[in-house]
C-alpha cells in the first residue's frame, strides 16, 4: 500500500534535487522513498553522492600500493612498451 506525503521544499532545492535524480536515472519520488526506507531500516541518515570504494576495492588498492612501494611493479615508458610486454 502506498501513501502520499506533502512536503514544503524551497523551489530551487527541489529543482536541483530533481536534476540530480534525473542524472542518476531516478525520479525524485524514488530518491525520497529510498532515503526514508534506509532511515527507517537503519536509523541512520547518510547524505552523499560522492562515490565510495567497497571494502574489496580498498583491499586491492592497499595491495597495489604495497607492491608499488616494495618496487615489485614494472614501470613502462609508453603504451607501446606495455603492449609489447603483454604480447610476450
């Protein structure tokens, strides 16, 4: 079952929010619904559009940095040298 909620929002905030939602392929209604659902489920409110790395990706980055700092990575002068090494 669905219910209707009436909100008073500044016009410029609504327009900016609709534009951001549209850029993400969402309706403003779906953004509000998802936000309220998460808040109801977790009791937390997170407001950010900044991309975040998953723990899996963070581990890969840490591993790559460690290999780089240990000098285990080969550095190529240009793309042709890199491609040639792949073809060996």
